[in-house]
C-alpha cells in the first residue's frame, strides 16, 4: 500500500539550429540549454521513502560539417560538448529514536549523535563530455556501398556527498568521487541493392558507456567499470505491391564486456533502507531477431505486425550482497537470463483514417502488445521476480486540422487494467507499469 506518492516536474529547453551553405559542404552549429526541476516523494509500508528532488541543468554544443547534397560520397564530421550539473538536492534523515524518515533542504545536519542517519548528495559541477566524430559512405557501384566511421570520446564525472552514520563510524564525512575515461569507437557497414525496392545490409560497430562511482552509506564508496559493446547486425529492407507492403527483417548479436547493471546490495530491516548501486557483469551477450511488417490495406487502412525474438544471457556474473544470508555473501549468476528480456514479444496495430470534407482528418488507432514471461530482476530471491506472460491494449482517437497546424488526441492506455511488473526490490516491493489511463493531448505548430 502506498502511503503517499508525490511527483512534480518542470523543465525548460532552449536550442538554436544554424546552417551555413558553403561550396564544399554545409556547416551546422546547434547549441542548447536545458533546465529540469524534479521532486518525488514515495513511501511504501515497511520501507524507507524514495525521496528524489533535484535541480539540474545541461549545456550541449555540436558543430558539424556535412557533404554537399550533390556529392557522390556522403560524409559528416564534427565536435560535440556536453556539460551537465546537478544541485539543490535535499537531505534525507532517519531518526533512530522515533523510527521516522524526513527530508530537509540544504546540506547535512550538524547533529552528530547516534540518533540520526543523514544522507545528502551534493552533486558535481566538474562533469563534462567531449567527442569528435566522422563518418562516410562510398558507393563502390550503383548497387553496392561501403560505410565507415570513428568517434573519440573523453568524459569526466565528479560526485560529492555528505554522510553521518554513527553506527558505521561515519560522522560528518565528506566523500568526493572523480572518474574519467577516454574511448575510440568505430563503425563499418555494407549495403547492397538487390532491386529498386529491396536492400540487404550488414554492420559492425563498437559502443561504450562511461564508468563511475556508487554513493553508499552502508558498504562505503565503490566504483564500477566502463561498459563496452560490440554489435553485429544483418538485415533486409523490402517493399512490395506498389509500396503497399513493407517487410523489414534483422538479426543481431551484442557482445558486452563489463555490462553495467543496477542491484540492491544492502537492506536494513530496522530502517527499511535499501540502496541501489551499479556493478559490472564480466561478460554477457544478447542475440535475436526482429520482423517488422506494415501493410496498407487501403488508402485509409494500415495494419502493422512486429515480432521479436530475444536470447539475453549473463555468461559470467557474480557479486557481493549485504542483504540476504551472511553479510558479504557472494552470489553467482553465470548462464542466467537478463531481466526484462522475454524470449518472444510482438505488437499488432490497426489504424483507420477518415478524411473529412473540410480537409481535416480523424484517425482511429488500436494496438495490442504481447510478451512472454520474464524475470524482473536478476536477484531471483526477491518475491515477484517473475512477470508472467501478458497482453496490453491501447487505443487512440485523433483529429488533425485541415492546415495541419494543430491536433487533438484522446487516448486510453492499458485497457485491460492489468499490473505488469517492471522491477522487484527488497522488502516485497515492486515497480509496476501504469494502470488504465485516460487522457487528452493537444499540440499546435507556430
């Protein structure tokens, strides 16, 4: 049972796109500034409150040069800069005398007695990301093309937080964490036009996600490694029956090294406090396939059927847990399925459009999603760690103005009103998808 559930969000985004058409290409500069204020206060019986409140800002800048529109070889090269900042987070306090949780604005309390546990995340202003990239596609023949690209990334993250946990020997402790990484990534691919309406392709690319530090008040500061990925894909894109039928198919294999996953290594039965931390899977892999089919039955009717198969496994994975069994127990999850990875899933959608005499349009859209059962966490000792097979239906009714300047949309999501599990946590807590939801959306173009 939820005792309270408060969520507030305010965000602003400002961006500018500037293009200069030059003889040897198009120069583009895109600066942006984003500000977001979020507050969430959720309490579950038997557990600590999940209090998240912060103000964050982000600056991005991208400068790129692209090949002219009439160039036989297409290419693009550029620079990217990202500067995030998070601040104004509250302090979370646990009173061991009363057993109550509370929050306060600002930094940690000066009370250093054994009566309080205090947690305050301050954030860091020194984080940034820099990147340089280039990619080109060269037509070997009229039917055969080669693509290659490279990206250099340098990132740096800094965190800072205060903790007062007398029972752990932490009294007014300031913890600063810094992590920096550099990585070169690449991409290569081929495309072959079997006919005017059919294309085969294959690609190989590398990926990277920066490492970082955990903010723990129970087991102390810890770090996690950068995540690396090698991706292999082969597919086909086709159109038939005068472009009325589109069939796209792809098979893929993703090879991960040090895949980053989130888990709950600590749980205090007295306070109800559990911590979410990041750790690494030594090796893991995902392989599968997707089939996307869209058929224009008539000018006003469209049917879409998407089918996906996924085999996602942790090949080599063990970690230390401080919640269950003896303190500091090591658990092994070699050759176990990844969470939220059903073997089979699919979506069926039907859309009908009514063209009005005034030039406007009414669109009726219905879809149903099916999913086989899957684990909601790799920590399979938790209750409700399995989501059984389910189906979920959505419906939309929209009106589009004759000049396409505005539209209004009615929707109903999760018509069955069933609760699909998303994530299982300690103390019999689970995250579920939204219940049956009605609403209306209005959009306008200026």
